[in-house]
């Protein structure tokens, strides 16, 4: 085969505003990135000063030593360092432009100081001083952001940082805003134990999960001991807590987790670990079972026609039956028999399974979650205590068929499960419309 000459990608200047303002969905993420960078540089404390016209973020880390290297982004240079490193590709500094249009860096690496500006147009030429106390009177970096984009709610920033860095605050890290330390109010027991390992990848998962009568079957997931997302593991069960897995990869925005092979093994092992906790009781009657069956059939046909493969290798099989054809377990059959006698049965931990390895289960999360919702990689929950779900199963012929009352949510789930890439809101809504038409045609309504 003849050798092919490859030319490197060239990045246009219009990409910088895109990365600076659209990668991170909230301005709060910019504060997280600044604090994360400080911790990555070895600082044990970060001090923020927020006024109506400027934001100052100061740390006591190692400082910036190489201006040219600092200006680069898109290179995973930090991961070669020892210890828990939060940042990866150097995009976090660009997020500061979400807060204001001018960012001043003043830094000292213990031997010399440097000062320069960053805007969407680029970086200014640095000013150097060969003095250990120049610009910043200690080793570290001070960032001053001016020409602010919006007014800043200091209490909201404090609450966000408390949640994000709660584990690090418990273990001695210090963050203060306008002289007020952010106190750790960690919701769970911070004691950390090894919970299980991922045998295929030889990765340890640590944390603290405990039985709780009020537990909703969800855990907070941390990477490098920084909060990333809450994960619904098994909402049929009574437990709560947190886990830390440094083998997981956060999305660039750090508001979700990349669903690669490590995540899928993690999800399976976590669900198996959670199976030790007791099931909660839910009242499931014939109407709810019938609705689930109708929705399952509609979704199965859609996924089949769209050629979506929910691979069995990622199915979370637990005691209670495999994810095969749609069939009732003994307890569900008992529930149906009781329902025919008009007395809802308390049934613990029912699981309705459809083909294509999609799991259907029941939850009791009220209006905090949608009436039906999807949890990757393959589970759909019927949230029986949601007001809209109750409306869907209400015995009132004037409301129309039960399945059509819940159809908007099924269409959203169908698009989410069948789409690999991220869609714009407009593209997503178009696909939801297409899915809705598909379901209506299946039911010969249009």
C-alpha cells in the first residue's frame, strides 16, 4: 500500500469562542474549572473575591512556568502527573471567558513572575520579572476577570462549589468567597471504603453506600474526588451514598460521564453491588402493567425499525429474571389477579422486560422525575407517583387511551436511545416529532 502523506488539522480562530462559551453549559462550571486548576497545581486553598465589577480567584499552587505551553489547549498533558489530576485538555481556562471578556493572569512560580491577559481574540505578550515576589507575593496564581457577563449570585456559587468539592473540603482543602470559608456539608458519610473492582479493567471503586429507609436508589458519582453526576442505580431499592472511580472519564463539560466500556462495566458492577439492599414496595395494578406493556411494544418496534442495538453485553441482569421477551414474573401475575379483584397489590421490585434487552422497571420518585424516563444503558422507569403518570393511568375514558397520554415522554426516550451524537434542540425536537408520528401510525391513529 502506497504511503499516504497526512496534513495536520488546522484550527480556525472561530473555534475559540465556540470552546470558550459553549462547551460548558453554565457559568458555575467556570468557577469549578478555576478551582480545579488550582488544585491540580498543588494549591491547598483557593480564595475568591466577587464584586459587582470583578472576580478575583487566587491560589497558592506552583504557578505558571511556561507561557507558550499554557496557551495551548486540546492536549492531555496533565494526566502524566502523579496523584489525582482533575483537568485534562487545558480547556478550563477558556471557560473563564464565560464570566467576563477580559482575564488577567498574574503568577509566580517561586523564582520569577509573569503577567498577561486573555480575551477571545487571544493572549497578550507576557510581562516578566525575575523576582520571587513579583506580581503575586507567594508561589501561585491570581486571576482577575473584568467586564463581567452577568451579575454574580455569591450564595449560588458557594453552594455549587460546596457540592462539587465536598469530598475535598472534608479532607482539608479550603475554599473561601469574600473572606467566608465554604464549610463542608457533605450529605453522606465521607468515610471511604473499597466497594468493588472492575475485573475487566482492574480498577477499584471506592465510596460509601448505606441502607436508608428514605434512600431513592441513587448515588453521587465522583471522579478524582470531584462530583460529576448523580446516577440512578436501582430506584426499587432503599439505599443512598456516593462512589469514586478514577477510571471513569468525564465529558468535557464534566457534567456527565462518557459511556465507554469502563462506564458500562462500572454500571453493571454497581447495580450488582446495590442488589444487597432491600426492595421498596410499590402498588402495581393491572392498568399500570397494561400501560407498560403497550409502551414496551411501541418502543420495541421503533428501535427495531430504526435498527438500534441495545447490546445484551451491557444488560444489568439481577436476581428476578433475565431481560428477554415481555413476560410477567410470578409476583406480577399475582398482582394482575389481585387487580382483577379491584384491590391493588403491594409488589416489591417488579421488572418488566422487553426484547432488545431493554429493562422496564417501576420507581416512586414523585414529580422530581418524569412520568417515564430512561437511565442508560438500557433501563426505563415508570415513575408511578408522578402526577402525570397517575393521570395516564386514571380510569376516565374522556382522557383518551392511556398510552397516548404518556406518548410525548416515550417519544423523547425513543430519540435519546436511538441517537449516538448530540443534537441541537431543534434537531432533537424534529426527531421527537418523527417518533411521535411513527407511534401514532403504529396505533393506526394517523
